[in-house]
C-alpha cells in the first residue's frame, strides 16, 4: 500500500472516530456510573492497530482525542486528561496483547483488555489530579461496564477489518 492511500485511510479512521466520539457524548451513560461511556470511538483505534500497526493506531488515537476535545470544547480540561490517559494505557495494553498474544486472544479479548486498562488509567490520573482516594470506589463499577463495552467494541472491530481496503 502506498503512503498516500495509507494516509487517506488513517484520516478516514480518525474522522469515523470523531463522529463516534460526538455521538457517544449524546448517549446518557452517566446516569449508570458518572463519567461512564461506551467507548465506541475505540473501534477505530483497534481497527487502526490491526490494519496498520502500532504507530498508525497511536496516531489515530491521539488525533481523535485532540480533535474531539477541540470540537466538544474539552481541550486541556479534566475530561481531556482522563480521555488521553485512559486511551494511551488501554491502547498500549491492546497493542502489546495483539503483538504477543493474538494467537491466544481474539480481537474481542484484546478489546476487553483495552477497556479495562482504559478505566484503570482514567482512575489513576483522576486520583493524581484530585488527590482523593474515594475515586477508587468507582473502579469496580467502571470495570464491570468496561467488560461488555469492550466486547461490543471488539466485536465491531472484528467484523469490520475483513471489509476494509488495505491492499
């Protein structure tokens, strides 16, 4: 695949991630657990990892978070740092699992790992910002929500990668 085609596909994945990010913000999950989200935009990170490798997937993640934060007005806010920290930790864990254990974990399992570590990263950064150990009481609830959302994200990514043009 030439560089122009790869750049265009990465830009399309970033765009799709932005749309999912904005749509996800309209879904009222906060009534269940404050701050909880479905993680729909993480589908594009996982697809980027599978199709193009670590660095392209990381580009997609960072661009999606930066641009999404600008679009919804949360750049350099508490939510921005939570999104970035959770996204980076979840992505690093997914990348490691995909590279070293893809014969043992399906994309669904890798996505669940990413969702769980995304939540852990967010809670750790939230604690570092607000310095209140009470924030850790959210973690079990976020982890319980992260498992089914990770399954959903992984399933969408698994069903999508076979239909995307990469050759």
